[in-house]
C-alpha cells in the first residue's frame, strides 16, 4: 500500500515508518521538523519505498501519488513543546486534521487520527474506558493540546456521520523507547538523562501520581492493528500496567546504578494524578495487547540514551 505518515520524523512516527516499510509498503513521511528530527529517518532516505516531504500540515497539500492510508500523528506532544507553541499545537490538531481528512476523501484513503489519553483530563473514572467523556480544563495551560485532540476526534466523527469517511481514532497513552528526545520534558527521558549524569531526579508532587508506560514497538503494532479495523470510535492504546512516578524514578536509578538524588517539585498546573487505560475494547476488536514489560523496555531505552 501507499501510506502517508504525518509527523513521520517524530518519535512514534519514525518507528511507524520503519515498520510499515518493513512490511512491504511505500511510505510518504510528511513533517516540518518542528518537533520531529530528520536524523530519525536518515536511514530510510535511500530506500525506494520511502519519500520525505517537508511540509506544515496546517497548510493544504497536494500529493501526486495514490494513497491508501493516512496516519495523522503530526502534533507537538510534549508538555514543554506544546506550552511553548500553544497556537501551533492547536492548529495542527484542528486545521491540520481537517486538511488530512480532506486529503483522505480525495484519495479514497482510510485515515487514523492519533488522539491522546489527555482527552480524559483529570479522570474521575479509573481506569479510563473510551466511553468516559473526560474531565478537562478547556482553558488551562494544557488545553491547547487536550482540547485540540478532543476537537480532532469530534471533527473526524462529524465527517464520518455526514460523508461516511473511513477513519479510526486512537487515544495514545504514555509511550517510551529509543528516539525520544532527551530534552522533550517527558518523565522517562528526563529521569534517564539525569540518572546517567548523576544529577537529581526531579519528581513532581510526592510522586504518587500514576502513569502507564507502553514500549514503542507495542505502540506501533497497536496503531497498525487499529488501522485495519472498522470505524467504531476511539480506541485506547497503552500498557494497562499502572505505576507511580516515584516508583519509575527509583527503578531507573536502580537500573542505571546512579548516584542521583530524588528531589520533589510542586505539581504542575492541571497535571493528571491518574492514568491507566482500559484496553479491553482494543483487545476485543484487534487482538492487540502489549508484549514488552517495563524492565525490558527501560533497558533498551537506557542503552539508546547511553549512545547519545
């Protein structure tokens, strides 16, 4: 198949490009490198099945090649990034999503929109099921990301109801692995980078807030499986194994054998205290569930960071 991946030079997107090409597809990677890195796809540039297009998806684009599928991942996803570029983030998930939907209609392609567990906000339902509507601050410091993801879901659903477009929505939970940017502000990369330097591991709050971390190969497999399913609304993709942030800090410190201290900072505004996906719907519809345990995934990620 001919497949577009927007944000294809990013962390998740570049791994997705790798896997799609490995499976014999032709991939058109669209990225403006605002948060993605060309280094993530340099190894693909000589491959006849890979095309790299430098483009901002908030502007319309014409693709001369046939297109069977569109994975729309383009958006800043790190709190550090989207709080620095709130307008650009909001437009990528709204105007950019509309442009990709329109392109999918022109090409007759199936589209997958990468939404986020942030759609649940500070959840009053735990673990989070797709049927839960969320508890989100619509004007908070994270709203440029959370509300634009929620709008993207609503927009795709509206197009599906009115025009019958073929589309899928995935709500991605915390993902980690090689190619994460060491300065992206996410907790796994922060802790590993600090521990390798024997610098303090800065934990927000008392560290009792929880997250569920999915290794990158599992995430990519989940995205591909969901793309192959029929439209049934949002689907969670994430590892249902829930841990505290303090546990993660101690685990990374122990695995690296670091002399780092663990320090505590005030909780950021609107930072969720709980995050755990209910993946029963995705498992039932696609057969997907994570295969890589936390220790195995962290070991691979730490080894990658050591080479930077």
